[in-house]
C-alpha cells in the first residue's frame, strides 16, 4: 500500500493506493518519496498508474523486500506455480511446522475455523489472546486448556468457560476429511482433503504416513498433482506435524470414511461437453455420483466417458479421441443409466 499525501479525487479524499506486489513496484520502478499518478475507479482501491520521474528526488531509495521472514528469520521464497508456469508474486516463509510464530498462530486459527474443527466461542481474537498468555503454542494445546485459569481472565466467566469447554468437546468427533483440511497443508483445500480422505480411508492409515510414504500413489487422484504432492511431502517430513497427527488420537475421534457405494458407475469417470437436452448439468452430475461414478474437470488419461451434448467444445472431443476415451452421446449415457 502506498501512503500518499491526501488528494481529492472526485469528492473522495484518497491517502492510500494499492501497489499490488513486489513485481509491480519493480516494473513501474516506484520508489520512496516518488510523485505518482493515481487512479480511482468505482469502489476499487485507488492504484498507482505511473511515476512522474521529473519530480523524483535525487538518490531516491528503492524498496527493499525482506529476504528473511520477519517473524522467524527463515528464508523467504517465491514459489513456482506449475499451473501458470510463473513464480508467485508473494514471498512466503519457508518454515514448516510451528517454528515460525506468525505462521503457528495462523495455523491454529485455521485448525479451529468454521470449515475445520468449528469451535464456537474460540475465534481468532481469542486464539491471539491465548497465544499471548502462553496457553497455546500448537493446535493440540486447544485440548489441554486450563479452564480454571481462563475463568479468571477479563471478559470470561463460569458460563462462557462452560460453553467453550462444551464447544471444544463437540469438536473432538471429526471426519477424516475435515481433519486433513484442518491441518492447513498448503494446496490441500476442502476438495483435495475430501479426495485424499477417500483414498486414505481411516485415521490409522493416515497416522502411518511419514516421509517414507510413497506419495505418488495419490497422483492417481484427479485433482492431485505435482504441486500437492510436493506440499504433502514437505508437511509429512516435519516432526511437529507428525507429532500433531500422533497426538490427535489422544483427544479426538476420527470417523472412518464410509465405504464407497457400489453403483453401476463404480470406478468410472465422466465428463460433459456441450448442452444437454431435458436435463441440467447439475442433475446429470448428481445422477452419475448417485451411481458411484466420478466427474472429472478435464480430459485426461483417467477419463472413461466424454458425454457430448449440443455444440460441444471441439478441442475436448478431439483430445478425448486422441486419448482413446469413449466419446458418447447423451442418448447413450441415458441408456447406460437405464
Ligand atoms: Zn517465518
């Protein structure tokens, strides 16, 4: 964010303008103390268009971006994104596990968040407070809280502590899918956590994963690629992460993944292209899933059937033919269902 001398643009006094990121600052050669042209469009945060170099002071300083994490001193890097074939714009701390204080706090916040353990009454602010008081350093510390101590804190009483205790107890029963998501493994969001849990099946299998595990077995899962495998390897080669997974057994009950149904499309994968007749995509998808089939998001070697509707994407059809995928019409698909 650029802090600029307040200026009135179309009736709004602007004193901040976004600089986006390091690459953008370098590209536009924006320096400390520069005079800049800014633009404000709609409700978007004003942004810097260019620098008026004629007004630049002599020996102006370029912005220096940290080479080390301001929190823990680890090296920071820009990751290479395999999808875009570009380096990320943001730098990240290379620390894994909980050695980096700022990252540890955020990991605990993620652990208890709505889509993870979902603990009512344990919000981000409370986590920060408990951290400052040295009550928590690791996610599993949530289960070791001293409630008597909490009761003596400002803003807490018998009832709120009882509620917190209840909410934490409630969170101990969890699905494997949510547990995997809650660990905050980079590139493993809700969808990937679900896919992984279906492949891993139960906590016992999960707890056996370590750096010796053959992570490439996950490559057969549609949606899991090199990026995710790399991230999983990094996560499971860290001692604190393995300790966390080991300790979970003491406090939590992880439900097994229910056996997958044995519908007629078991182990079969489908994809659509073009408009279907008399049925929406969503309905067709749910029909496939009800019969234990799977929907893929791209034409690849794992695809079994490409269902072609009206005005299909020619590229997808050609790709499918090339990969010897069965290209079928909607009527054929309906026959399969019957
Ligand atoms: Zn760090």
